[in-house]
C-alpha cells in the first residue's frame, strides 16, 4: 500500500519558495530605485520633499507586492489572466466615463487615497492574457490566420481606449510589447511584414486624427530650433544638460540646468538628464548597465522556464521594461519625439512604480515556478 505524504504546512512552503526567489533581480530593482530616489532628492534641490520621500514610501509596499507575487504559483496567475485583463479593461472604460483630467489628457482615476493610471497596468495585464492564449496553442494552430483574431482583439481594444485618452506613447508600447509575444509564440515573420505595411499605409490617415500638440511634437523633433522658447524648449534644454555633464558630470546637487530650473519635468520624463548632468556619461552608462542586468536576468529566467505560459510572460515583461528604458532615453536625447514615457523605477510616479514592481514580481513567479508543468490543451479559450 503506497504511503501518502502529508501536505507541508504553508509556512514551510513559503520558506521553501523564498529560497528560490531570484534575489539578484530583487537587489537590482532596489538599487535602481535607490538611484531614482537620490536623483529625485537632487531634483528638488537637496530636499526629500516633494518627490524623494514619497517615492521611497511607495517602493516599500511595492517591494512586498513584488515578492508576494513571486511566491504565488504561476498556474494561479494563468488561471486569473483573463479576469485581470477584464478588470484593467473595465478601468480603461471608467477613465473615459469619469477619469481625472490633467495636462490636457484624461488618463487617471482618483480613488481618494491613490490616483491610478490604468493604461500602465494594462501593459502587464495584456502580457498575461496573451501568454495564456498562446500557451494553449500548437505551432500548427498558430499558423492559421483565424486563430490570431482573438489575440488581436485583446490587443486592439485597450489600444483604442488608450488612444482616446489621448496617450499615443502608451498605445505604441502596448502594440510593440504585444508584438514580441506574438513573435515568441511562433507567428510567422511574413505576417508581421503585412502588419507593418498596413501600418505604414494608414500613417497619412492617422496623421489627420492626431491632436495639434502631437503633430507639434513631430515638428519639434524634426527641427527643435524652430521654436526654442516654445515647443522646442524641453528637448533643447535636455541636450544642453546632457552635454554639460561631460564624462564625469558636474557633481551631485550641482547640475546647473536642473538646479537652476531650466530643465522641465526633471522629476519624471527628463530625470535621466539629471543623472547625466550630475554624474556624466559614466553615471548614465552605469544606470544603463543595471538595466541591462535586469534584461539578462529576465531572459535567463525565460529560457530556463519549462512551461510556455511562463516563457511568454517572461518575454512580455522583459520587452515591456526594455521599451520603457529605450523610449525614455531615446526621447530625452532627441532620437525620437517626446512621448511622455517614464524611466522605470527612477521617474517619479505611483502607478509607474506599481507597474514595474508588479512586472518584476511576475518575473520572480516565473523563476520560482520554472519547473512547473502546465498542460497546453484547453487553456486558450476565452
């Protein structure tokens, strides 16, 4: 007669999983956040208020949430992937109905104790939903065009709602992040080529639907000197600060552009420039190296995972974080138009901090449960 083993007490299960947590990733996230807090302290002229202390306080529960998500079985996240997506979609709809308006856009919901930007969290919810859908498909099924209609709907619904806010930058990140999951799932390259050609074909039509300020951002990107005191002011000051930093920077709390209030949005979109001015190219490259290590950890976690859902979640999360970093740095250096994307874990912002800690929490969950086997059949149904 076989001997049945008694289930382990919950405390032992949690303790065992804590040993499996990728603490290297946790340390990297904490280090990057620490750099952000230091830069926010500097951006405020050497004061913990109004940004640095709040960012630090926000990170404390964010760190707990990240580790808690990492301890939860990845199969549970797959089970609730669609409900999480639907909740975020409902919040995006709520933004259109009763959202808070700020800086000419309607993107936030005020819960009284917390102001939430659902479009940020939708990036993660969409990753979960797409990973669940493609987990239940074989390569042969993915090759059928009709099978791609449901995930395209999953992508286009939030993209359309985000464009209505309007928030073109986040909409583009949703599309690009989703594209990475489609590619990793096995969608053929010729289908991406068709989608790209279709996108290029509708650019003239889409241009007519852009708001005036969005068109102005494109004109400013092409020729920032045309309006140096108006639309081109932000990027011109950003380039001046980047150049002023040189190789080793001007020193902590001594950046002229940031400390003398020439640099706009220095605590959010342009915080990378504060780093480059005060710590120079060396400081900027150090932060980028830390991000690179996060990407490496993410890819290693993805490649060692034995279930398709976890692999796709890992690819989606790493791509999302990469796009955050790439777009922000390219934006402040003048390589692309200004689109208002925060620098992960560094820029000031509650929803952005929550989104990134939750995203890293899912990476931890994939890592802890990398050996979990998940059946591939019957999991793609909506």
